[in-house]
C-alpha cells in the first residue's frame, strides 16, 4: 500500500493535477482543485521525507508516463487554449487548427519513438502557436502587460520607469485596489528592452524563455544519458494546458525559470562566478528569486565547499549592484516604493488558487498576516533541513517544498506561480532519476 503513495507516483499525479486543475480554473479559486492539488503536495512532501531516493525505476517507465501526460496536456490545450483576449479572428482560427494537429504528432512520437523528425517538428509548432497567440491577442486587457510594456517604453525613452505615473486600465472598476505601477526589479526591464524595440511586444522574450527551458531539459537529459526523457520533459513543458494563457497575460516567471536553467548548467559545469552572475540577475528580476538563490547556494555548500559559495556570492553581488544602482542613484524613494513597498501593500486575493482562499470562502476564516509569514518561514526552514547532507540532485525537491507552502498560503497565487512548481517537478524527474550527483562534494555528472 505504501508504494502507491511514494514520491515517485505522487510526482506524476501532481504534474497531471496541476496541468488539468490550472487549465480548468486559470489559477483562480476553485475549492475542489485547490484541495486536490494541495493534498497531493502534502502527500508528496511526506513521501519525499520518508523515501527521498525512490526514482530508480528505470528510464523507460518515466518516459512512458510523461508521454501520456504530454498527450493529455496537448488534448486539453487544443480543446481550450485559454487565450481570452483574442481579437484577430484569422490568427485565432489558425492557432486553433494548429493545436489540433499536436495530439496526433505526439501519438506518432509515442508509437514511433525512433522517428527523428517528430520532436523538432513539435518544437517548431510550439513556437508557431506562441507567435500566433501574440497575433491573436495583440493587446490583452491586463495590467501586467500594459504596465510592463509601458515601463520598458519609458526606459527606451530615457525615463526612469519607477518614477512615472501609470494609468489604471481598469478605470477604478477592479475589485482589488492595486496601485498601478511597475513592481519588477530592473533586470526584468533590461531583458525586455530589445524585444519591445525590435518587435513592439515584450512577450517575445517569454516565448524564447519557454523554448530555452525545453532545450535545457533536452540537453541536460542527454548529458545524463537519458535523451528520450529530455524530449518528453520538454514537450510536457511546452504543451502545458495554461502555457498560452500565461504567455498572453505577460507573466514574467518563465524568464526567471530560464535564468535558473542557465544558473544550474553553470553550477553543474563548475562555472561558479558565472552561476552567481545569473543568480544575481534572478534577484534583479523578481522578488521571490531570493528563495532560488538561497537554496541553490545551500545545496552547493552541502556538496562542495564554502569557497564555492563565496564565488557564487561575488558574481551575484556584482550583478545585483550593477542592475539596481542606476535607479537607486536616480531616485531611491521611487525605486523603494515600486519594488519593495508596493508588493507588500498588495491585498490578499481570495479569488486566487490558494488555501487562504479556501479558508476565507468556504470556512469564513481569515488567517492573520503573522501566521502567513510564519508559514513562509516554516516552508523555507523545512526546505533547508531537507536539503542538508543530500546530493545536489535534490535541489528541485527542496525548492518544491519551499515554494509549495509559500504559494498555497501566499497573498496571491495564480497560474504563473504553480507553473514554477510544475517546472520544478519536471526538473526533479530528470535529476533524481539519474545516477549523477550521487555523492556530496561532486557536482559534475
């Protein structure tokens, strides 16, 4: 009976549940799906703690399970792409038609695994449907897209984006009163500038990030002597049922995840200062990246030496200071208000995919802010304890533990937050099913 509740089995169940649950809810409040996914997450943590090294099932089993999940995801994506602000009917029709081809291609790849042309074609199709999403929905009515684009335009025009006034596109009609502005640290804007300048759409950066993550899975899997697994990890990622919705909304989290992929490869190759530079870029991209950085450095320390953590720290400090200094120098108070004060002032979103919403909407119970903070500290401590004296291959699991509790009990958590957990679950399948990184003090596979 215990084997049915192993971390191995629950990992794939959680991947499937997150994909289907988020596609049904778009990351919004739903008592059933929140309860299901949170229960699976808690079971996963318990199983992981008691049986953390249970992945030696053979690579073929992982491939078979993932190929089935990728097929289900592709069918769900084709049935409802979740592109909610589509205006261009021609692009929308071509997008829908193209998506209906994908399940057939994946079925062919399942039954003809040695066909070399299917994966490249599916990769190309994933790019095509993302570009079509931008054409179908050129101007989504969402503050993230509007404010991020406007901030980048301000930067291109030589203005300080943190000192500008941003219009309320909802004209005061939004239920949750959030001050209009740019909340992201400056490296986000630096990353998006070329795409706004060349293509007039910052979302091109997120398309490239998605493809970069897929290529990361494929390359690392090939290096770990499991190329077939890498292909299905990539396809599961690319055809996640809410991938086009997240792209349309302009959530920047895929950019952050792509940076983490680069940092992981640098750490694995022992280019530690370069890894630190990328981790520093993450810190200057979005606020919660501090958890990625902290746990990554902790995992390196447990598997290498303190001097390697020092090297990473040097690179990170150089990048953070270099990214932030111009805006701190120009107008410290505007920068502080945008990047620190405004995120802290955001209200609890009881329409989000979180246990806080369940407590409020179903039990009429509102957790005090101090308890929410305590849960976050507990989650981070739990992840640090879990990773202690474990191989670097468990970095994904440690991050899932931390982010899982933080997101389920966060002020707001929608599709983009749980896409991070989905990515980390796929990373866990790759790293923990490999014989590499078995011993401490050894990062190179």
